């Protein structure tokens, strides 16, 4: 196709030349002193074009000859650039293949080629990527000394990263610090991240790990809540993680003031979780503040029917532990729970305990007996139900039944 186009153009030029130059009778005269040179105008035009072509060719040849050293330098720089890129790709391949010694050597070779290449502009991103590959290989090889020495070339304490590669280097350094169980260094590196980077899912994951490693469960809980809102976990995994962190906050409280502060710093979603609320109430009751425990339990008992069976079970056990703080205003709630959930022994046991606490002994016996005889309940709850039945029998002056209840409580393993 190209040949046909050139032939067509050649024919066009021939036709135009024939039409233009065929009937041209003009002359071109040149004078030099007493000399005069006449030539046809057609010949002069062709000669001028030929001379121009020769001059341009000569100029290009001279330029190419003069530029040979620069072209040779560019060729050598391109060859070194290709060699450095090949070494970097080899380092990546070996790193992902689990051959960390080879990956380290390939990354070092890429850096050496770039350092020795005269005339090649040093690209910071290339050097940082190769350095990170080398440092990552050393981290896998547990060579922390040389790894940290490589990181210090690019990660300056107190200096915020300003390129995506710098941000990636910081996040990798945080991950390595967590692998070393160095929570302080990890948090220091996280604090130097820009706000936008610190809100990324990976940064929040690392922050969560650092907070848990530093044994700050409340901070870890807030971070995990952000991750859950970003859908970084499945629903089940997020719920289990949030509950475990809330349990850590509650279990770390040594007195009621610490427990109260921890509870107040929970999110509303945590305070609505029946497992977390039950744990907080039981801790408060164990510290001798059953009234505060009942105060935390009350909002969930007001929507008791909307909570699942397992959640009601936990709330019922918590109310049993905090029964000493129950007031007369609890009677409508527990009676409604008794009517609506007659088959749930834990709920019936809690109802019986509250009725016994309010000295409604006639109403307390039946739910307590149901809880005491249900072997699916934990032994502590059943034993407490039998002993409460024994106390109820003594209030009614029925000592043989009290002894029988005490014997049944003692036989529970």
C-alpha cells in the first residue's frame, strides 16, 4: 500500500513539473565583473533544490558526528536503566517467591547500578522501592539491625511523608515494628502520618494492633469501631472483636470509678450490646455497687423482648448478680419478662430472684424451681437458685424442704 502511494505521488510530481516547467522560457543571468552567465530558469530551480539538499545532508551529517558522544552516553544510561529495572523486577519476583536472600541481593544490585551510573538521574522513588525490598527481605530474615539501617536512609523521625512511596514506607515500617512487638515505635510512626493516610483502612488496622499491643483497650475499641464502620471486617468478626475489646476495658477497671469512666466512654452501640452491658453490670455488682449495675441494665430490660435469646440469657444472669440493687420499679419489667418468656430458665431465675428480693415469696418459688432444675444452666446459677429456695423455705418455716434444697445445691458439680 505504501508503494502505491509513493507511485501516485511521483506521478503527481511529474505531471505538475511537466505543466509548470515545460513551457517555461525564462532565463536566469548571473553577473560577475565582466563575466555573464545565462541559464534556463528550470535548470536554476533544479540546481538550487539540489544544492539545498546537499547542504542539509551535510549539516545533518556534521550534527550526527558531533552528537556521537552524547548519544553514546544516552545509550549507556539507557542500558544501565534497563539493567537496574531488571534487577528490581528480579528482587520483586524473589521476594514474593519467598527467597529473601536472593531478593535482598537483587535489590542491592539495583541500587548499586543506579549509584554507579554516571549521567543517570537518581530517582528517589526507585531508590526507595529498592530499599524497601531490601529492608523487607532483611525483616523476613530477622536481620533487624541492617533493616533499620536501610530504613534510616529515607525515614527521618519527625518528617511527614509527602509521596505515595513515602507513605507506603511508613506503613511498612509500622507493620515491622508491630512484628517486633515495639508498640512505642509503631505509634510514633503512625503519629507522623498525614490525616488522610491515617484514616485509611490499613493505617487503622495497624493502629488497632498497636493499641492492643500497648494494652490500651479503650483506644483499640474506638479504632475497631471505625474499622467496623468502614466494613473492614465481616459483621460477625466485627461484633466479636468489639465485644472482646469492651470486655478488656471492663476487666481492666480496678474500682467503680474506673469502671464508670470506661462505661461512659463507650459508644452508644456498645452500651446497647447485651453482652457488654451484662459484663459491666456484673463487674459493678462484684465491686459492691448493684444499684449502678441495675441502672445500666434498665434500658435493655425496657426492650427485653426485642433482644435475642442469648442476649436475654446474659442480661438475666447479670440481673441475678445485681439483684441487691433492684427497686420496686423493676417489678413490672420482670413480671412482663416472666409472662413473655416462660420457657427461658435464666429469665425465670432472674424473675424469681427479684421477687424473692422484694419479699414476694409466693410468686418467687415457681420461677426459682424452674431455674434450679434446668441442667442447661450453668452450675453457679442453679446452685444459687437452690439456696434461694432453701432461704425461702426457712422464711416459711419449712426446715425439711430447706434441707432438701441445700442438699440439691451441694450435689451440683
